[in-house]
C-alpha cells in the first residue's frame, strides 16, 4: 500500500543568525624616548699661601785703641817736640789728634815702645 505524500507547506525563513569568526595579529610599534646623561667633572684648586719667615742676627764687633799712658821706657828718653797738634781729646775724633800721649805732650813723657828716637 502506498501512502499519499504529505502536503508540503511553504518554508518559513527565520532571520539570519550572524556568527563572528575573529582573528588577531600582533603588531609592534616602536616608541623611542631618548635620554642623554652628561657627566660634569668639577676640579677645584685650593690655593694655600704660606709665608715662611727666616730671621738672622749679626754681631758687629768694633775695636777702640786707647793709649792709657806710655809704656815703661827701657832707658830715659829726652822730651821731643810734638809732631801732631797737642790738643786733648779721644783718639780719632775731630780734635785732630791721632794718638793722645804723644811724646812731648804735657803730662805724657816718653814714647810708644815701637818708636825709638
């Protein structure tokens, strides 16, 4: 036996269902942020001033020759007229007398030992 085919109705169309298939890719974008460092070397010179001081001493030695009277004569000597002025004074002064007590000077009889007359 055969059946009669079913009655086919017109198709009912439903709204389209949307599906998303996603793909991803990684892209690198370089961002450059430059930095510069400068090293500054500071050199300081400290000038230290010193003032060394030396000291010295000198001794000035002078000699004065004074005739305190005639040397004893080994034998008597006759008075002689003075060869230099007979004014009194100290040796080598402005009196002009080189040696006090010249032979013949009043109060100074005799002569120097090295001067024999």
